[in-house]
C-alpha cells in the first residue's frame, strides 16, 4: 500500500532583498524526507524556528510569495501539484492551524463551519463535530471574539475533521487548552488514524507528540536529524542523535537538564552538522560537507557517529 503522504528532498528558501536590489537566498528547510502511512500519527517535533509550520504550508501550497520550494510531495502515490491540492485542500487534506485568527471575525461560527450550506444533514454534521470537543449548539451563534482561545481552537479542529479527511495536518493543535481538552483532541487524532487516515502532528512539545504518535521526526535548524518509533523514547539509550537525547533529558520527568546554546538561525548554518556547536562529541569531520539521513538501529539519523552516542550510553555500538 502506498503512503498517504510522501515528501522527498524538500528544501525551502526565502528570497530577501538587502541594500537596494541585492538579493540573498535564506534556506529554512533543507533536504527533508518524510512519509505518513494510512493509520499512522507521525509527529514532527522541533523548537520555534526549526521549520515545522513551513512544512505544513508547503504541503498545502500556501507558502509566502517570496519562497522557493524544491523537492517532491506525493499524496496517495501521485505528485501533489498546485492544481491537485486546490481540489483536495479542505476536503481530503485538512489543516488544523496554529493560529486562532483563521476564523473570520465578522461571521458567526455556525455559518463559517457550514460554508453557506443550510440543509439538515450539514447542520447535524457540524453540531456533532462541535459536541465531540465539548462545545454545544449555542457556540454556532457566537462571533469569534466571543470565544475564549481554547474554544476557538476547538472550533477550528471541529471544522477540519468534520469532513472525515484522509490526511490531517495539525499544526500545534493543543496550546491554550486545558489538560482534559488536549487529551480529548489527541485521542481523536488517534481515532482518525485507526479509521484509516494519516495524521501529521506538528508540535514543539515532545510529551504531546509521544501521547499520540506512532513515529516521531525530530527537527533541528530546518533538517530532520532523527526519525524514531515513539517507543524508542522509553529510554535515552534507544535514541540515536545527541540532540534527541538532549530533548529527552530536558523533559521534566527526566530531570529537566537543558543543554547550553541554541539552534542556529536560518542562514547561519554553513557546512556540516547544524548541531555541531552544541554537541559534546563533535569532531572535525562533523563540521564539513553534507551529512545524510541514514538508517541506524531501526530508525533514521543524520549523524556521522551515532555509534559513539550509543557507546556513551552503555550500548555495544
């Protein structure tokens, strides 16, 4: 069976002008490959500025005008062209956006959800979708400014999943929600996957990702530096990249031990590993050339020396 979503060698640059008409290209995502199978929740985890939201916008073809995209994106085995995504967007492929300002401030919630339809079947469909997230019928008569941030986010999620999509792209879907509402939403993403959909969950929160995901792709400075099964996060020594291990150690239940430094800004990364200046095991060869994403111990890692990471944690290499 073909994956619902296949991304091969995706790179995104932004064209910027400086000093008059002088232009420069600012790389934000580099050589990204990712797949989402039917029945899977795949989480993309990374800090702000790592390129996570741009990945969602690239799939949906809503990148800014000054961007340049390379690489191939396939949906259900066929390339996702501009013409094709326009037919699928909002129907088979839906976005749960990060910002609640996607709602029209001048229109009540109900008409926005129904998109002009007034038949009883459509009304019931959206009423059921709202009820799934703890919102009653009265919400449809409210304007967005009358909603709390958490209510607005739940309205957006209900709008996205009411059509029974085949691919759900959820960009930071849980900030601003209480614990029970967030858990309900993550559980529903699992239900969608178990019903045959593919879910791409984009988040900065590793704990949120692990609550729902089958696989986790870790972003750093616009690159996938590791892809692992969610079960690999049960122990530090099962992980393959030093940055992924740093994320694991920074979780409260693992002692909250952050590492010094920060990921480089777009345009700051030169050759070699973008994590080199924060990595205690960095060698001279890590700082030159291109570092491929390759298979290692059942996962994928973008590191020249993952066996050293394993040895430092008591593995046999």
